[in-house]
């Protein structure tokens, strides 16, 4: 039996109060109107006729709408459902298509060969688990920290921090594959399920105690969308915070800079991890930390989530949210705008250039900042 | 308007460090992802677009081993109605001519108005199959096609020529067109769509089914002999810029400035 959008996404609880739209960061610069999307869904307007369909690609899946909904409706999931309809028809932006095809072929959305996944780790002595070897602590690097030349700073810094703190860990080397977090949000349910099965099989072959991820996106899907997982899943900021609290990670150096912190949606809004990154920041000697006005639950999305790393917003207008974010940090007088997500790192770095703030502020990953103080 | 599209599964080599296999006549394919030959993907899309506008069915045909059924399933997920795999150990080691001979034997009995191929195979780069196929089927052809307009009993095509010129040709149907990349924007085949297509039948044709004698196909039926593969010798005069991306791009900018290019 065909299940209606209203049933599938439990839309009938919606009271059209508009809290979703009022909190939607991309409604500032695109025509995406989440309230309308839900309204259409309630009235049984299928994806074929949904006027909102092209706009669905504007969503960054930041989850503001879902967090703010007083009735527990999940508008974000409906938007992902609309994307799924487009995916099944095969008519999607070529850049999204290429990211999906690359993930199927190479296990990463960046179009890079599997054997290049560990290039960042060459000469760093990063341990790779042998087949069947138990891994008490798995460092799941993630596609972006593994392949992107800027985001590799996250992976290399973590290796240095693990070494300094005496953390025994291992990686999966070239056997590591995409977690699927953003694949699911692009609406490719079949590919997501395939990645889940493949990754669970890979993890299952190693008896893994804890998985620590280089990206909040990977942590989110492992923790919340993989069903039963035998391992504990942590974002690296959580591990670093406990290493600091246990006195295992200490800093000999100083970073005498004024810094502010950008909460990544998949760390904060999706998973409520706000304190751990701040624990790390405050432990770094010399750091003068100041919050931006929009922080924690109110943090502004950088527009890098939900597959938006691979597609521009349609009918966009006004400045990019990442530019707004950079301007806020510059206005605060920060030397560094720190984040703990590789997508935020890249979107904010771009925004420094496009907003004409080169030389005024630097975007640095939390791990890289901590490693500067070793 | 029924269309046959000939497709080939090839290893993706863009990111790979290629190794020549023992025997020296091929590359080590282990570990290389397999995919549809890129120009064939555009040929398939063009066929789907034409049949969406003018009705009719698309049949995909491949010559290849078991794994090449993935390409057929993907094609069916995108909208192809039928799929045929020409498969026989006797076809191994065939060149473009031998491949065209096997495909022609499979295509000739199908109901078609148009045959599309990619303009070139990305693995051997031979660009021979489409032309030889047309010759063997006794129908006209055009290569490097970047525009197709279907008319009554004919097609008007644009062919890409040297120097960016486009040659316009009117060709009677049926004919074979070698499709160039960039002619359209290929659609995506979802994993669920491919899974559904995997339940559909793929027609298998061995040499005997096609009335072909083992001595006239594969290596024996080839007009060329492959002596061996070797890497081109490293040349001189290239400077590899090292360092991080900002460092390397800085060095590049300096060189361009120094040579007066910017």
C-alpha cells in the first residue's frame, strides 16, 4: 500500500505555527519555505506536484526546523523525502550525481581513488589495523579530512594530539568508506543503506571498542542512524575534552590569540555537544575565548550540510551564511574563528576570501588549534 | 523510434596508478572500480531522451564478462527496456573489428531505427567499434556526434570537427551514431532503481546463438595484433611544483608572471 507523505512523515500534528520557517537559516536567502512544504505534504500534494521540489535542494539539514517544532513534526525529514523522489527519477544536479556515483565507486563523495585515502597519513606513522585485528579505539578519519588538502589539518592534528596524550588507536586505512551521513541527506536511501551494511561489516570484523570521528557528520550517522552499534561513538572534541580532564592531554605551548567558536550543526543542534569543544578551547594556554552572539543552539548554519557541499543553493540571494558568520567573528575582533567540523572549516575559509576578510581572520579547526599548543 | 545502444564496461583509471599485467598485454584491473564507458553513458542518455520525445524503446547491448551486467542493470534502471549481453570465452582478446562483428550479429536481428555508441572507449581509445559496426550492418554512420535532431526517416546531426567546427549532416535511418561526451547531462541511476532492475532478465547470446564460428571471433577474428603495452618514457622540461596547495599555486603564479602570461 502506498503511504502518503503525511503518514510517512507524521505531518498531521502540524499546526502551521511557523516556528520552522522563522528559524530556517536558508529562508533568509532562498525561496525554501518549510512551512509550505509541510502544508503541501498535509494536503496530499505528492512530490511530483510539489512546487517546493527545486527549493528542497536549498536545505542544509541543520535541523533548526525540527528542533523548534512544538509538535514534534520533522520537516527536515520531509525535505529529504522530496529529494529522494528526485533521486529516484534520476533528475538531479550533476554535482550531486557525481558525488553519489563517486561514493558508490570509490567509497567517498570527492571523486578520489580509494587507494589515495591514506595519502595524508604517509610518513606520519598512522597505524592501520590488520584484517580481523581488534581495535579498542578506532580513529574513523572521514572522507573530507582524508582527502581535502585543507581539511587534512584535522586528521594530522589529531594524530599529533593522540601521540602527545599517549592514546593507542588504529585506523582502517584504505578500507575505510564513506559514513553516508550526507548521502542520506541528499536523499539516496538505497546508497545509504548499502554504506551502512558495508561499514557495519567492516567494523564487525574488528571488535571495535570506541569509534572517534574526525567529523561530526560521521559521528551523527554512526550514533543515530546505524541502528544497533556495538561500539561507543564519539566526536573527537569529546575525546579531547576527557583526555584534558583526566590530565592525559596537556599543553606546553601557548596560543596567544583571541578566538571565537562556530558550533557545527551536526555537533550542536543534532547532538547537543556544546560544552566539550569549549572545554578544549579553554584548556589551551594563551587563548582568549569569546562567544559570538549567535552561539550554541542559536548558532548560524554555514550551509555546508545536507549535501550542500556539492550543490549551490538555487535562486539564492544575499550573502552566504558563512560570510555572515565570518563578518560576525571579525566584528568581535577574533584572530581565529574555530570550528570542529571539516565542512564548516571549508565553507568558512571560502567565506573569508569572498567577504574580503583575508588577512583579518583565520579559520582553524579545533584539533589544529590544540595541536599548535603542544 | 526504437534505439539500440552499445555499451561497454571499463575500469575507471583517472585516479589509479596503473600497472601492466604479466604477459604485458593488459593492465592489472584488480582494485579498479568498473563503470560504464563515459561516452556510452551519454549515448544511453541521448537514446532515452529521444525515445521520451518520439516514443519507442531502448535496448542496451554489451559484449563482456559477468561483471558487465552491472552496466546493463544501471541502463535499465535509467529506462532501457531490454538488455542483451553477448558473452562467450571465444570473444576474448578481440579488437575493435572483432567486437563490432559480434555486436553486429547481435544487433542485426533486433528491431531498431537507430544505433548509438559512445564515440570512443576510454580504456583502449580505439574509436573503431561504431564505424565497423555500421559497415557490417550495411548502414551509414557519423562519429563524434554532438547534436541529434530526429526527423521523418532521417536524423540531422552535428559532428565535432577539428578547430571547434561543427559539420551538419542529414542521414537516413537506420544509421549508427558515435556520441560525444557533453551532448547532454546523463541522469542518475539510484541504487534502489538498480536493485529493481536486477530482477529483470538479461538476454545472453553466445557465439553459437549468433551463428558465429569461434575461429572468426575474438583474437582469431581480429585484424590487429597487440604486441604489448609499455609506459611512455619520462620526458624532459616539465617542472613539478610541490608544497601545499597555497604554496604550489603561489609558485605557479610567480612562473606565469615571470614568463609574461599574466
